[in-house]
C-alpha cells in the first residue's frame, strides 16, 4: 500500500508535466510566475469521505483499480528508468485520476504534506487500503 500511495502522489504531482506537448515552449520564469501554494493536508474525515464516494460508484471504483494497476506498472518501469513508457502510462493514469473527481485529486495533492511513515500517514494508508482491497 505504501508504494501505491507514494506512486499515486508522484503521478498526480507529475501529471501536468506529462500533459505538456514535447517541443512546446517551456514555462516562463520571472517575477510573475510563482509556484502555487501546497495543497492543504487532508483530514481523516476527508480521506474517508473520498474513499466512500469512490467505493459507492462502480465507474469510479473501476477507474481507481485501473489507476492502481498503472501505478504498479510505472513503479516497475521506474526501476528500469524507462521514461518514455513511464510518460505514456502517466498520461493514462492522469486520465483515470480525472475520472475519480476533484476531491480525489485534492486529497492526493494534500497527502504530499504527510510523511507516509508517520502515524498519520499510516492511518491514511490504511483507509486508502480499503479501496485497494476491492480491486481484483
């Protein structure tokens, strides 16, 4: 589960980079370009609500399971440093993540603020593990 959570956070954090067309103009740097503030850390209740929402919707549950499989494939490719395949899978993963809704995306962005080895991180991983257990 820890690997799934870490990869999910990585995929969602990197997905804007995957969306940029190759050869497109690089982002403009300057005094007006600033990084957006980090997403707020989700509460346990928010994570539970997202998990319940996904669990109750067959389409979202299917998208979550596809996302989990893509993340596993990306994890295996990461060890081989195959960036082209990782990028292609990242685009597919981004499409599946979008099917899960903005609450899921906000939650995953916020989980970047949580140390996965902390008691809080382990609690969130256990809650999200409920979704993983429903995937075939």
